[in-house]
């Protein structure tokens, strides 16, 4: 008996398409029809209707346009945190290469318009590799080791806020459990549900120094360090108002990295 014939067929992935342009949805549908492992279970033209559709059909994957009127595709991301299990997201985008690197490093897959058959096949293969028998589909991971560069864009999310900044505009990142406190050079602080270990694997090592198990510092953003007392220092970063407290050991490590 041929044992290979006994292997179970992988379950079909339930997909929805979210794009305000009907022709774009038609084009992607025609591409997806070449992949019987994908089942299109719905379409939406904006974020509110997409969220309602997700709640009813519970897709495994969302093919999501970014540039839509009123609300961009980014606005759907915080809403997905309420969905269990969370579907995978594949952005369908006309963004440039720097933004695309941000999607890679933030564990989001992407397709550029117009969608090419070969690239779509790679995306679907990647999605199937993420199939988890108990919990459905997990988000594509950044196991490839993609690292951002100083000029690349980083996707930041905090509740309903989604923004993109250049890597070099991040002054420091502090760990707070499963969250990180991100200090931006313009003085803004963003709390994001992402561990410091993930940031460390994504950010350029030549730009960011690991000062402690809970702190990464952009060495180009350091304005000055001032001793507070025998045991601690204040780290002042360019463009930020609040100093970050450092121990003697942490200040020594940072000085060595400068």
C-alpha cells in the first residue's frame, strides 16, 4: 500500500478579501481560484464591514488592502485583538520597499499590487506552514531573521493608534512584561504588545545597544548621561522630556557602546 496516499489532506483556509476597489477584489479572486486550498468566504469594502464579516464567518486569513477611504487597513489590526483565534493578515499593498520591510519584521505577510501568481503561491505556502491543529492559524512569524535598517519603517500599534516611524526615530525601548514602552525621538511614548526580545531580533544591532535585560537604547539618540547619586544615573535622549534611570552597570554598558 502506498503510505503517501494515506496522508490527510490539509484543511482549506477560509479567507476574506477587504478592498474598496471591486476590480482589485475580482483580480485577487481570480488568482486565488488557482489555489483550491483557499476558500473565499466573504468580501468587504471597508474596515467596519470587514470586522462584522470576520465576526460572522471566522476566517483563517484576511487579504487586507491598506489604502482605503476613511480608515486604512491598519485600523482593522487593533480590532483583531478581540477575535479568538486571531486570523492571519496578508496586506495587499502598493507601498514601497521600506514599508514592505516593516511588514516582514512585524510578522505580517504582504502582497504588492498587482498580485503576481508566483508571489501569491509563496504566501499561501507560508500560511499553510503556520497551520496549528488546535488553535487554527497563527500569524506568520519572523523566523527568517529579517532585520530593519535605520531608514526602514516600523509599524507601531497601541489600541486604536497605528503609525509608522523610521527605525532611527526610536530613541529607546523599555520592557514591561509582554509589552514594551517605546520612546520616540519626537517625545511621544507608545505602549505596544511586543516583547523586548522580538525588538532585539528586529532592530539593527549597530544602532541599538542592549543596556540591560529590560532596555534597548538607540546610541545615536543619546544626548547626555548625568549622575544622580552613587548608585544611579539619568539618561537623557534627544527630543524626549523624561530621562530614563540607569544603574551604574547599565551606564557603563551604554558608555562602552557609544
